[in-house]
């Protein structure tokens, strides 16, 4: 619109020119994780100075990353109900010491009006946590932030993250969704009996519900891989206890076929809820359950899962974890290579959503950056007409007209990177 997207949200007649950024805390934490390994390996080669500048930047970024620990509007953590009655935080009592979904900041572009803003996030997902990054920022000299309390805060976060995993661990072993300090995103009252973690309410699908944010096994593999790296580096007993249970469950749901092909969990379904957290006497979560709805041979998730098994197996000595890691890596290498990388065909029934209507408030209209009209009759595809220029568009078009779901072989960059890292980790630790 004439004010960008601002007038979708407020009814002002005019708006100041402004800039804004949003941050993905899990990605920043993974960058810290990478900087940690770069520093470790460079020092082993006597070349620590080669990465010192980059590692220093990672430490500084880790300092700012603490904004991800705070409630969206910096309200106190715990039993926070009612936007006007939930108390504003002072000092660090608005911090949950976990990696939340995002934080954001912005300000004025007008030199005559200096103002700025920042927000945190009230929603925390189990899949976003990174104990290795918290360990590095709290205990590893080259990555400790220079601020007075940065390293101490990350030390608190490390303990809190491990507690969070324990609180979210189902009876079977998988890690459930997460928690929020702002029920329904507006500090509403949760249903009676909703369990809590340091006063934050359990949410089995934090942030997004279409599809549910914790139905994807990939979040399990990604997050547990970070726990396994931390365990491999430190031997931490809490991390081992979480991994012991998780690995046993994951292995029980993994199939390695005689020809080397494999099936791992894909879609998870959740029921029940955890016990309210008691740090001195954690509950057994006997009422929190997970089932596997379907399975996949996805190479990116399999690589992350193999990395988890590699780091866990290397430290624990678990023979099945080590042999399954090898089987997954050998299986994708021998069965799923092509001229571009390693990938598998995917039947994509979700492309039926291309025709979905997109809600636009009545009376509002605008244009997408490419010129596509935005109005109350917009659909997913009408806002993204560039898809129709894709050489494979006819497959989607035929499906939307009632044909079979299209099959595509995607070479996702993150998946190719995870495969390479998994191969390297296995070679380093288990070859």
C-alpha cells in the first residue's frame, strides 16, 4: 500500500519513514556453534589467529542474542495474564533464559525525529534451543562476550535449556513443543490445568499451527544434534540422560532396509501434556505421548539425525547409534546420488494450497513488489504470479485442475550442507 504494510496493522492517516529488522535466534546460535568448532579446529592446527576476528564477531553477536531470552514486551516471566495487569519487567525478570522464536528492532529514518524500538518474543520452541552455543558463550574463553554479565547469563541459559528439554521430553523420548509467556499472543488466560515451566505455559505447537510447529521430526534431529555435540564435548550427565531416552526412541522408529535404503520418522502426533516443572524433583511425564504418523527417506533430516547419533555414539560408546549413523550415511550416498548432489523424489500434495485464499482486510488494497495486486480476492498464487514462469508450473497447474500430486526432486542447500557436515563428523569421530 501507500505506507508499505504498516496500514494493514494500524489505522493511522500517515506514517513516519522507518526501518526494521527481525532476527532468527536459532540461526544466530548455529553461527556461534560453527564459530566454536572453527576456533577449536584452527587452534589444533596452530592457526587460531586466522579465525580470531570472526570468532570475536560471533561472541559479540552472542551478547546481543540475549534479546531472544526476553518476553515480547519485556513483561515479567511467569503467570503473565492480561496485557495491562501482567507486570512490566525490571532488570532480568523479563528473561526466560531460553532461545525464543525471534526478536526485532527498528527506528526512524527521519533525521528530525529520533526514535527506536525493540521487542523480544514470548514464545519458545524446543527445536530452537542450542546448549552447545550456550556452553561456548558461557565457558569457552574465545567466545565469552565482553559485557559484564553476558557469560553469566549464558551459563544460566545452558542450565535452563537442559531443564527445558527434560520438561518437554515425552514418555517415549521425543521432545514436545514448547512454552509461552503470552497465551494466544495476547497474554490471555490459558485453559485450567495447563502445566508450566518457570510459570510459562505449555504449548504443543508454539507460534504456527498450519502445520503444527512441532509435528516435523526435523526439529527433533536438529535440536538433539546440538545436545549431542554439547554432550560429546563435555560429557554432561543431564545431556546424556536426555539423549539416552531420545536415541532409544528414535532408533526404535528407524528402518534400515537390506539394500541400504531407510525410513525415519516424518510427521509426529502429540497427546497429553507434561508435568508442571519442579526443578528439584522433575516429573516423569507419564501423561505426555508421541506417535509417528508417517515416515520419510528425506536426506537432510536423515543427515541431521545421523550427526546426532554420531556425536552421541562417539561419547557414549553406543554401538547401535554408531552403526545406524553409518547406515544412514552409506544409504543416502549409495542410493540417492545424482549429478547435482544427494536428494530423493518427493510427492508434494501440499501444492494444493496454491489456490488458497489469503485474508486481506476489506477495503484494503496494494501491490506486491512485482506488481501483483493485493485485495480481498487475493490467493496464494495471485500474489506470486512469478511461479507461473517456472518451467515446471504445468505440473502444479495440472494438479490444481484435479490431476495427480506432482513429484519433484529438490536439492535444498541446507540439506546438502547437513549431509556434508554429517559425513565430516562421522569421519572425524568414528572412522
